[in-house]
C-alpha cells in the first residue's frame, strides 16, 4: 500500500512577534529561520519517515527557492512528482509565531495552481486499488473534487484535511472516506457550534471516519462504532507550526500499518508525535526523526 499526497510545497519563513497585528497595524518582528514547508510536503515527509511508501504530487517554480526545495526533499525517502520545475515562482508561507507559541500563516498557491490535473492523473496511474490519496485545502474546490473523483474511480481511499478551509469544501464530503479537521474547520463545514454535533453532522454526509483535533484538549474520533476521545500529552510549547500535520500523518501511518480503522491507539501515537513537534522550533527541523517515529509506532 502507498499514499499519494496531492498538495503543495512551500518555503516557510518564520517571524517571531509579540502578538498578531490588528488591521492596519505595523509591528516589529524577528526572522528566526527558513525551512521547507507546505501542508502537503509536511504530511508526506512524516508519512515517509513512518515507513509508509509515499509519493508527493506537488510543484515548485523554476527559481532558486524551487531548487532549494528539491534538494531538501531529495534528502528524504520520498518520491516527488513532477520531477521538473514549472515556469512560475515557488510558493512561500509567512509564519507569524507569537510569543505564547500560537501562530498564523499566510501561504501563496501560485505553484500549487500550476500543477495540472494531467500531472496528477499521470502520477496516480501508478496506484493500485486500496492505496490512499491525501489532500489538503490548497487547491480550488473544483480541482480538489476532480482529484477525489479520480481517486474514487481508481478504488483509492480518500483522506481530506481541508486546511486552509473553504465553506464550499462541504460539498466534497461525500467523496471523503477519512476527514481530519480542527475545531474551526468542523464548525465551518457543519454549520454547528458545538464540536460533537458538528462532527456528527459531517459523519452523516457519508464520511466513514471523522477526526477532530482539539489542541491541548486532545482529539476525538467519530465513526459507525461510536465516539472515542484521547487526551493530549503535556508539553512545553515552543512552536505549534506543523503540529496538525504531524498528528494526521502519524495517525494515518499507524492505522495503515495496522491495516484497520483508526483507533484511539493510533490517535495517542499521533498526539505523542505532535507533542515532539510542538516542543521544537521550526517546520521540517521540528518534525520527529525516523528513529523517534519508529519507537512510537512499534
């Protein structure tokens, strides 16, 4: 079994600030580092480090940043398609990291938009029934729907992490097998204010499994077997960037390795991995290593 992550690659530039600026405000900040990022890339790298055969379907531009991204990805045990850059600028994420550990991100999608359905279809031609297609929220609703429709036609399992979230993504839930959302996303997609009724509403659209991450309060899983909750392990917060991507990838890797539906055990493993990321500064540099993940998963 393998996972096809259809998403984005970006260069993350992180600035440390005291608090998020109000509209029209000018503030001071300190650029702390530059790292490889993009939700698709983050999730693909962690899946690969978990020992899952992974292909990242994502584009970079033909600029110096694109070359730098290719070099970084080449150091991971991860297949990248397409292998050649596109005639555009590489996407960039501006990460505003507050002193309390919270963050806000601004991400461009120029290269992500250049990635064509033909590119994606060509990469997925190497898939087999039962493989997994994982998408985030960096494409248009129409393009995201087309990828999932193609996946369903090929008999693939569809996993959706609709971040950045769009309200219109709700129409794609009937094409989704596993949905992973945070508290903001579950409310927006369902129209419900309370977390559990919101998750139930999404499950009723035809999604097989709904996972809601709750930050310091842990996570919950809702499926046909009922409700399961897990607590988050205590951690000293250094930087929350990439924590959600770590959780999703390790949870998915754990359930794929066990060849069974998502369980509380899978989520607890994911929460421990996410705590490692939260306790470190950066994106790629903060992710658990192969050795750390092997210890968590075995």
